[in-house]
C-alpha cells in the first residue's frame, strides 16, 4: 500500500510527488495518458514559481532550457514596462514551454524515486478511517493512505467525491495550436500588429523551428470542448479576423480553451484532496494556471508528508484549504477582470483606457504584477509583523544564500542573534545562525514552503510557534 496516490502526472502532480518524496513518503502517480503531452499550452514560470524552483535547487535546470524576460503586458495584455523594485531576487519571467517544464519535473521526481504508471485512469474511489481504495478503469484496485486529485479541470477524483464546482461556463472560446505557415515573417508581423489593435485574443508567435504558435477567437463555443478543432477551423477564423489564413499547414497540435471560471467548494474530503486545475479553472489570461497548480503542490506537499510521517499538528492539513482556496478565488477574480478588459465592447474599451492610465503609476503596475506572479500572496496567520504569512524572498547571507539552505524541504530558523534554539525539533527544522544585510529582523522561522511563521528574538514566543507548524517537540527536549 502506497502512502499517497496522486491522480494526474502533469506539473501539479509531479511537483506534489517530489515534495512528498523529499520527506520519505512512498508515492505513486497514476496518469491516464499513455505518453507525455506534446502540447505546451502554458509558456512560462512566474516569479513565485521561479522562487519555488530555486528553493528546491532546480532553477539552474529550468534556466538552462528557458529564457528570462522582463516584458510588461501580463495584465490584460496592457503593454507596460516591467515594474521596478519588486520584492524578489528573481524579477523576471522564465519563458519555457509546458512540455519542457513537465519533462524537468518528471526527471526530478524520478531521481527522488517516484513511480509513475501511465495508462491508468481512475474510475472509482472509496475511503475509510485507514485509507483510500482507488479503482482503475480496467478493474484494478489500489490502496493508499491518502489520495490527491491533480487530474485537471475535468477531474474524475473531484466528481467521484461529489465536490461542487460552482462558477460560470464559457461564454467565449479561443483556438490555440502550433503549425507552419507560408507567409513571410514581415507580412505576418504587420498583419498581427494591425489585428491586435482591436482583438487581443489573436496572435502568431514564431517558435524558432519553422512552426508558429497561433491563437485566434473561435466561432462560438463548442458543445464538446474535449474534441480538438481542425486546421480548417483555424483557417476559417484567421481569414475572418485577418483577411488571410497565412498559409497555415502541417499542424503539430490543435486545441481550444474557454473562459469558464470555477472553484471547488472544498479542497479536502477526509483522506482525499484536490490541487491544481482539479480545484480551480479560469481563463489563461496572465499565464497563471500552471503556476497556481505548482504553488498548490508546494503548499500541500510538506503538510501531507508531515501527516503521513506522524508529526503534523491536528489542524495542519486543513490549513491547505484555508490558505490556498482564497488565493485561487483571487486569481479567478483577476482573470475575470482581465477578460472584461480584453472585450471589444465600447464600455470595456473605455475601462481599458482608464486602466492603462492607472498602470502608468509605478505602484499600481507593481501591485498588479505581484498579484499575477504570485509574490503578493500573504496567508492569514493573524496580526503581527508585516512579514508574517508572506513568503520570504531569497536574501544573501555571509555564507551563501537563503534559498540554498532550503533544498531539503525542511523548516528553517534563520537566527541573526545566535541566542535561539530549535531543540526538540531538529528532525524537522534547521537552525541556521548567520546574518544578512537584507534582513532587518532578529530572526525568522520559515515553513518548508518558505512562508514566514514567526518573527522576533524572544525564545518563549518561538517555543509557542514551533508546535503550531511542526508538532510536538521530541521527548529528549523535555527540558
């Protein structure tokens, strides 16, 4: 019996599995597809996801196959400069196709000993006080202590749980695919620039190997969105918006997406949890979907591992929903707003012009980009210091960098006083005595996901917070 079964081997599932394995949890991924995806619907990692990769020692792999960009335009396509003075050591977006992200995460998970079984579709589940029984489409039954549904917007796990998925259905649909063209790059660029003056859901981006990533509004909303569009559909819509189909041919993959916006009513039912698109769907405006799923996994992984390993406080696993559900709700709201701003209706265009003026203020621009990139998130840990509940940015220390100390996925006390202690929690929390010119507080206690759990220099206050996130002290620390 596995400790945890994960349904879905996309970025969220792979990240989840790796976080669990860092803590020695036995993990099995069930993926219904027989081969890795060849589609790259997502095209990059935002700042918080870049920080996540750095915290786990993976960033060099991703940067070797990606490209740093600091272009504006992530909020509703409003073409503004990348903001200055962002609260991060990684003030950029990493352009990297989803296909590559999945491959790198799969390699990381494999190095940690994660087993992935392909061609395994979840068809049923049943849970009791001791675990979860998962039934596959071929009748095979598997047993685990916990199950995590990372199986996408049409999640079988969510449906089998009977968890509600309220929200709005798609009102508009967009075609997306990769294909070749016969038109010259100069003519393509000229036509695309003209069309995008009024239609922001239109574009054609060269991929560097003879193919182009094409996006164009669809003709209505398909009754069955699971059925991919045809090349003829693209040709028809390209001619409708641009007056030419650019000679598109030889498609590599074709897909469609809508603007449906839904959020699961619950993220946990007993021993079964939801993460990524299984818990929330929204339009891809701002490029937040894949990143939101990775960050769900980063929040849940250490908490579920602590539960499996027996040291989690009673409320720790429930804090996953308490923290991440509001984050997803905010993402849904900002994508709703962006879709309105991208409408061609006169009223929406008037609001768009006003928003464009407001974003010229540096503070507004920074606020919106920090929202899109995930570094504006602050979990509600109650009142206290301004850092409390926020993730800690990477800071330089006398003996290296903060994120270099977090590769193992453990808690960390960064102590600039040298007078504190984590005695009794050494198996869960690292105590680092070092100083940073970038940190103006005596000490910070960081959870394994890098969020600040305590700030100060009072040992009794620290002893009051350690059990909240890291359970009871070991018996040997009875003094």
